C-alpha cells in the first residue's frame, strides 16, 4: 500500500464515511423508542461518541495493515453498514443479530491476524470487537424483551 501522508487521513475518512452512510436515512423513530431495552443500554449520545472513535481506530489500523486484512476488513465494513438498515429501517432485530454475529466472527479473525503481525495494532483494534460484543448483547436483549 502506498504510504503517502494523505493515505492515513483518507483511510480514516473512508472508514468513517462508509460507517456513517448507513445512518444517513435512518433515524431512531417511535419504533425504537417504544422497544424494551436492557438496563445497560446507554443513552443515544454515547453512540455518537463511541462510533467516531472506533472509525478513527479502524481507519488507522487499516492504513497500516490493509494488505493483511483487506478483504475481511471491507466485508466487515459492509456488514457494519447494513446492520443499521436491517435493525432500524426494516425493524428486524433477529436478522440484525445474525448480521452482528457474522460481524463479530470476521472481526475476531481480523483481531487474531493483527495480534500475530503487531501487538500494537491488535490493541488499537481491540475496542471495536469489544464494542461489537456489547452491541450484540444489546441487540439480543431487544429480541428477548420484545
């Protein structure tokens, strides 16, 4: 991968853009607000803080490790983006849960590859799979409680 000074911010912006694209036409309407949720469900503003941080970390890690994780990374970005559509737009939490399980599986493979190649990038990427496990927990609770 070409390592010009512009590639790192570009990789981060592309990651952020793809992740944010999923939410362009989706809002948390009355359906989501009416759902029974876990007591551990954070307030909405927390997601607005966490996701940009995760996108920056993903962009940084993908910049330095793209050759090792490229196909899986792009697949997980797609799965990440469509989760919002499945969950919020189509209001199908069970299908969204399947999506997030696939997302977790792919990211565990990415995580293993990153730790094998560089502990630093493995640790930088670690918050993302951890957040996915938490998101899966929240998603599953919505299925169970509703």
